[in-house]
C-alpha cells in the first residue's frame, strides 16, 4: 500500500515524495460511549492503515489526491486550496477531513507549508473501524513534518477530534484519534479520557482479535450518537457534575426514581461500562480470558438493553460467535453502534471454527447479508516514533 502511494505520487507530481506517513484504524475491546463521558476505554490500533505520501511545495497551496475516492470516470479526486484562505466545506466530500485538520492546526498557531499529498488507505470505510481518525492522524503527521513543526501524539489526536467536532460535524470523543496516534504493536491501550493518561497493556500471543463487519447500513449513527450524548449530559447535569465519570453506581441507584427512566438507563450503561473497562484491563494484564469473556458479554447486554445502540443482526452475530467460544473467549459489538462491527477475543485454536460458523449462519439471520471477517493484530500508532 505504501508503495502504491509512492508510485502514484511519482506519476502525478513527476518526482518521488519526500516521505510517507501513516496511521492505523482501531477496534475498541471495551468501553463504549465512555470517552465523551470522561471515562475509560480499552482499544487497540489495528493493522489497517492510511498512508499519506508527501512533499513540500514552495507556495502556500495544499494539493491532495485520494486514490481510493474516485469520480464517476474512475479518476482519483483532488482537493486544492490555499492554506491562508478562510476554509469552507468544498468538493470532494473527503476534503472535510483535510480542511478540518488544517483549520485546527492554524487555530493552534502552526504555520504549515504548502504540500503535495497522495492518500491511500486499506482501513474499511463505514465499518466503524475509524478510517477517519486514521486519515486525520496521517494528515496531521504529514503536514506538521513537512513544515518542520513537530507535535506530540496527544496533541495530534486532539486536533483530529477538534476537526471532527468543528468542521466535519461529528460530535465524537477522543478515543479513536488517541489510539490511532499512540497504539503499539501487540498492545491494547487503556485510556483515561479525562486526563488523557494512558497505559499500554500487552495482548497475549495465543489470542486472536477477530473483527466481523455486519455490513448493516449504519443509518442512524450520527443523529442517535448525538442523542446519546445529550442524554448522558442530562444525567451529569442532574447530578451537578462535569461528566458521568463522576457518578458512582450507588449514587445512580439512590436517584433512580427521580431520574427520567431513559436517562437513568443511559447513565447506568456508562457507569457500569467504566468499571467493566477497568476490570477488563486487569483481566487482560493477567491473561484471564474467562473474566474478559464475562465482561464483554455484560458490555454487550448493557449496550443492547440500557444504551440501546445494537441492532438485531449485530445481536445475532454476537450470539453465533458466543455459541462457539462460550466462556473461552469474549465477544461484543464494538464502536458507535447501529450496525458496524463485532469484536471477539478468542484463543487461536477456536478462530477457524468461529469464522466458519459466522460465514454459514450470519447470512441466514441478516436477510442474506455477507459478513466481512478480519483477523487483526494490534499495531503501531502513527506517533510511535515519539514526534
Ligand atoms: C465513535 C466515536 C468515539 C466513541 C465511539 C463509541 O467511534 O468516534 O469517540 O464515542 O463511537 O465508543
């Protein structure tokens, strides 16, 4: 893939790029919708990446070509703009991410320089595996390196998140960008989304990370995501705290009757999910797959019954895998919800059977949808070099 970006760059611009930068997608093992509640998440970066081949220009123009985003004639689409212009949304739509990160970098005082960029990715798009965070981090890294202005992985992640919030129009938390920036090969990352402190936790070699995309169209994601966020904020307001991170289970239960029942259930998911995430981190450190199995099962139930972000095809997919792995592995929906992917942590020897059963049984419960199956390895984040 890196080679494809390099060769295309040479073909398009007549010379080799100075450098190629890359950032991975992610899968979240546990800790769903906790990031924007100042809570805990436990994702890993995965071995699907976005590459940006780059070269500095002498003027203040950025020209970017997205090899995977073709027009109706099969030609890769191009975005060109002047850094110092007042940046507004334009075509092609993917340029939102580029314009968004340039805008945020400018706000933070980065001078930037003109650049030619070629973008190539193998992160599945629209699957909930954070192709957008991968793109944002790869772009932030490329743009700041080209102009000789280095920043930390945490800063890059905050810029990517701000680009989503302020320019793209998605009110996401910081998990995706953080793990895409700071993940490490064969490690999961426990992130405290309030302090942004994080800890790398080794993934046992004998386990597989199995990801299955339900291929259910994720129609309601944006609107429902924002509704969940508002409900969580309403609960935090009720308790007069900054975020649900500050509410204990005992406090929540004591006030159950006074709370709106839907808001109570949303809060219950967040409060219990935070604790499950911390417990899952300990279980991972101890190589305790039986405990992880239970925690992932409880997490899925909580997303289904209390947070109400699963759909029948996803619940069915989780059940198919659960029937194979029992308590020898964990499985749950991962990501924002309303479709997307299921993640399973399973002993390597059960991998083939789990895949076989998913291929055979999933189409029967999903009106014939075919699953996309990925066996992933936890991978290096974009900023591992410490820039
Ligand atoms: C999306 C968002 C993240 C996070 C997850 C749910 O991936 O981008 O910030 O909120 O949903 O855990």
